[in-house]
C-alpha cells in the first residue's frame, strides 16, 4: 500500500520528507510554497539538495510524491490579467517540481465565473496545453471537482472531455478526489457503489491515467456539491466505501494521499492508522 498525507514544508521544503516519515507515510503531497499567495519565494539550492537527499535515503518512492497547485491561480478565468498570471504561476510550479524531482503536479480546473462551461473549458484547455510546453519531467494531474457554482469537471464525462483535449498525452494524468466525486453525486458508500463509480471512471478516463488518489471522506451529503473533507470512515462515505476504495487502489498500485482535517477528533497519524486498519 502506498499511503500518505499532505504534509507541511514549514521551515524548509526538505522538512516535508521528515514530516512524511514521522507520520509513517510512504507517499506524500506538498505545496512547494505558500498556497495563499501569488508570490513564490525562490527555492534555495541547499534545501533542494537536502530534500532530494532525504527522499532518496528514505523508503518513499519519488513516484509516490506530488505537489499541489496553490489556491489563487484560476485556469478558467475570464479576466485576461488573472488568466495570464495563472498560467505563469503554473509554469513556475511545474519548474519547481522539476527541480525537486517531484513527478506530479495536481491542479484544480478553475472557475468560469458565470461565463459558461463551454468558454471556461476552452480557456482551461488552452492554459493547460500552454503550461505543458514547459520542458520538465512533470505530469500535470487534473483533479475532479465537487461541483461548486461555476466550476467545471465534476461530472466524469466533462472531466474526460477536458482530459481528452489535453494534447501532449505523456504530460497529463488525473487525480481522483473521493470527497469531490461523492459531493458531485457519485456514490461511494457501499462496496457495489464504489465498484460502479470506479467502473464509470475507468470507462470514461481509464485507470491507466490515474496517478494519485486523494482519499478523503465527506462532511457533505451525496450530490450536495460541498467540498468539505472528513476523517476516514467518519463522514458520509463511511468505512465500507473507504475500505473498498483502499482495496482497489492497492490492487492497482495507486498512491493514496489524505487531505483530511486535523482537529480534536483525529490528526494525520490517526487517519493513516485508520486507513491501514481498513486495508
Ligand atoms: Zn485539490
Ligand atoms: Mn483533493
Ligand atoms: Mn477539496
């Protein structure tokens, strides 16, 4: 099983590796810089070397590590200035991943801000294809959305349409978020629900394109379009569904990353334990 969590880079990006090891992870996700700002502090050679050294001397396979795009860029934005800025920020992020030897970069699909799905998808696909021109050993992973207002890519069919319009096939893959899929109306509660939902995913997108799974339970109900993650097994998806998802991902050898809350009920340590007990 390849299981990990989103870990902090506070202090130095190299600390992410220690944070992952401490949590008994053999996979992890990071933001390569603060996710709430447009500005990215340059990576220093020292911390890059340290990151790579710690990673290669650990039990974590580099191919089970991923970065996640910061929150501000919107690749579907109708605002020209914001759109160009978003593309620039993503190119930068691809380059940072390349320097760190992180093979994947997960991205959200953005908001069309009321200008319609068709135009939003057009801008999104143009942006993605532009970013993919950046020479780097990094695969861009399109993450499915919960279906909030003005978002695209919550329905598998539309997610597949976006993916199919990405030109350089070797530069793209997908990241499946279980909470987002459930929020978008794909049932994952019973064993059979999981199998049905993942079969639909396989038919439209294909497991061969699934590089990372975001393993999150859901605070919101089925089809409620709420992007609210819950501790594993304690949400609306529950233990039966989670356990079936875990078993299928293990068979397919897909790394699972937790993006679960840290609160009085549980932290990352507890959720990792829980996943292991459900496996
Ligand atoms: Zn995400
Ligand atoms: Mn996610
Ligand atoms: Mn989310």
